């Protein structure tokens, strides 16, 4: 597999070369050195650096990022590749998720996923913010419920999920509600339910690559690699400029040992982000 210079990585990730070198010295990467003693990063290193960048963008403190990724490198079972797992930010916390469980890489503590409860339809605002509203004040149209759900996502994901369900009760073909609800379910660890909503979104709007891309990430969490590849390819068929889909295809092909295809999609990703 081809390697990457510090300049390559900086261009791909939108960092300065100094920022890349700082991450390289943090202890969670294993870059090689060329005869001139310059860093040469592997695709695995690139996956981790891209994850570190996403955590920085999620405003996770730099010290926690370093401790989490160093802890992950120590905890990863023998034979497991870092590209097989997902690293996500939950507020300032960092969670690692694979097909079996989620855990905190700093403490090693397992994270228990609780299902979203089935409760009555949400009120127009969080129950903590406003008193009970009269039934006549509730949204009456699918898009009104959708807009309410979007507003609730940052403060009360469970309420937002119920609002999306109300939007779908009014319009079962509302693709955006299916994909957003699928994302919330996936974050809550309800992967099979998320997959169903992603598929319903694709059925309602097959030209939208977001649902297919999200479907790929959910299928990866279940270890269904070939199905995930098909979903990412579907995202690219809908939008050939979808850089993240090309990156995930490259990562997954590399994981499966299909290096020629991995290189092809990685080069497409490089071209799109340059």
C-alpha cells in the first residue's frame, strides 16, 4: 500500500505540516522514516489522523484525544485493525465502537447502550422548557414535525426521535425524516432499527447519497463488510463527488486486502479534497 508524506497528509486533512508532526509525536501512530528521516505515514495512520481531526472539530480537548487514541492502541485485540472500528465523540467523551460493544478507550470501561424509550408524542418544546401544550398547538403537518425534531436534536435526542416518528406518521415517504431518525438510532446503538430507516429513506429518495453512506457505516458496525461496500458504492453512484464515501471505500477495501481498489478510491478522495 502506498505511503504518505507529511505534506500529503496535511493537504488531505486540511492541517498544517506542523500539526501533522505534532500528532505523529503524540504516541498513537507508528509512522516509518524514509532515508532522509522524514515521516512516511501508512493508510492506517491516515485513518487515525483523520479521526483525530474529526475529534478536534467536535471540540474534544486535545489531551483527551491523545489519551484516548494512545489507550486504544494498547487495548486493541491482537489481529484487529484500527480501520475495523469507529471512534466517535459523545460530548467531550470519546467512545470506541465495534460490532460487539462500545467502550471508553481512556478508562477501558464498557459503555452500555440503552434503547430509546417508547413514549407519547413530544411537545412542541422540551418538557423542561415549556409547560404541557394543548393538542391544538401540536404540529399538524409532516414538515412541521420534522422542523421540530431538528430543533430538538441538540437538547433532547429522545424527544427528537419521537418527533421524527410523528413526521413519518403524517408522511411515511419523508426521506429526510427516515435518514435523521436512523442517525439518532445508530448513535443510540440501535443499529438494526437504524438500517431499516436508512433503507426506507433510500427507497423514497434513491438519488440522495446521505442515506446510502449512513447505511454503509451502520452495516460496518455489524461487520457486514460486503453489504457496507455496496452501500458506499450506491452513495457514489448517486454523487460521484462524495469524498467521504470514497475514503470509506478505500479504508474498507484496505481492511479486506483488496489493495488495488483501495488505492483507486483513495486517489479519488485525494483528488476531490485537494
